[in-house]
């Protein structure tokens, strides 16, 4: 199985699950078949360009993220919209939570690299 297709499929499935969508629901929203979603998520078959566009729009992700796993400016827009709804105190509290999360992730990475 092609490593690129498998990685794309994993990102597709992860985002679909983040949005709490079934394959059927995603297929309906993106005007695609459930089989296309399933084969894309398993990395068995490449997506056609127009289906990549449909999925990116439906899942609110960039093609850079789906294809390469890279975060671009467009990928941060949904979070930015949510941040703007916070009070200043909530915004700073969220900053503390994010800093703690990043520190925990980095510590976990260090431990994994030691083993």
C-alpha cells in the first residue's frame, strides 16, 4: 500500500472522527459515495482532485493538510473564529492550557525518543 495514500487516509479519518461524522454522513455532505470515503481512509485508492476539493471544504481543512499533513493558515481559521468569542480572561486561560498541552506533548516526545 502506498505510504502517501495511507497517511492521507489516516488524516481523513481522524478529521472525520473529530467532527463526529460517520463515513455515510461525510459522504452525503461531500456529495460522494461511502465506498469512496472508505477506500480513501484505508489508503486503498487515490482520490480524484475534485473529490479532494469536496472533502477539504466539507471537513474545513486545507489540501496541504490532507495531502501532506502540513498546517497552513486556512487550517487555523476555525480555531481563530472560536477564540474571538472568548472574553479576555478566557482567552488568557486558554493560552495557559495550550502551553501546558505543548509542554506535555514535548515531554512525551522526549520520553519516546529515549526508548
